[in-house]
C-alpha cells in the first residue's frame, strides 16, 4: 500500500525559510524510474508543480521558483525534503507531495497536503 | 515552458449527460498528458495518463483522447460524485511539469 504524508509548520513568517518533509511508504525511491514531486495550491487556485527528485538523485525545479527551492531525499528514511527560502504571503498554499512511478506515468499517489500560511 | 490551457473554466452539465473537457498545450507534448480530478478538501486523483490510459480503479465512463497539442477528457454519463475540478498536466518535458488552470464541472 502506497502512502505519502507531508509534514511541516502550519505558519511561517515572511522572509523565513520553509522546510517540508514528505514521508512515504509502500515503495522505494531507489527503484529505477521512481520520482517524488512537490506541488502546491493556493486557496481557491490551480495546482502548481514545484520540484521533483528522481531515483538517481537528479533534481528538477520550477523555472519561476528555482532560485528559492531545494529538494533532497533520504532513501533510508523514505523521506523527501523541500526547502523554500524567503517566504512571502503569496506562498500561502496547500503543499502536496506525489509519486511518479516512471517517465510515462502521471502522479499516481498523493499525500493529503499540508496548509502553510505565511503571515507576520 | 509549456503552457497548458483548459476550457471552459466552468462547465454546467446535468447528471446522466455527457461532459467534454478540453486541454490545449502551447507546443506538442506527444501523448504525455495526464488528467486529475479534485474534490473540495481533497488531494487530486489521477484519472488518465498517457492521454488515454485509465489509472487503476477509474471507471470506464472516464475516457481521454488526443495527442500533440489538443486533448479531451470525456465523462460519458455524469454521476453525482463526478462534479469536481479537473486538471490536465503535461510531462512531455521531463525537466518541467506544468498543469492547466482547471475546469470546474458543476451540476446544471
């Protein structure tokens, strides 16, 4: 059974750095083709893909946010960590992690999401 | 960056009727397109990948078609549980995924 769960602070102040952790089970991120992405969704708005880390430790970032994002993995702990620097109120959103099992597949399993509010 | 444009923004359809949702890519994405359903307060659920392959457990009333830049999601006979927001997503550019802005499917 594949599950993913996001964790992190519910509230951050402007200019702070956000650190989110995706803890997963039911698959291994060392399996060839396996990838984990982070996606966010501001309240009432559309989904926005942020970053992806692959089984071979390749990393990819949204063009508009790449200077602020870092993604990493700890395969032994089954975790993927996303950091976002210089948080702003416009970054208030629900942050999701999701799995991609291969290059020709979609995001087939998602966490339930975690709402992050940026406010002083 | 590949831009995904969905239409219409809102679609009003009666239960039992057919719904057709569109997604257009700013450049060819081959068949590397997925559709997701999202209900209020829930994470998105994968419906279709590879433009036309239903994900595990997805009812046959959901079908996807298209390739290149034009794609369609069809729901053949709407059930009450199908009223939700639908997103398309391209993964042709392996370096950078993009989502459409969504279509809200509401009860007429």
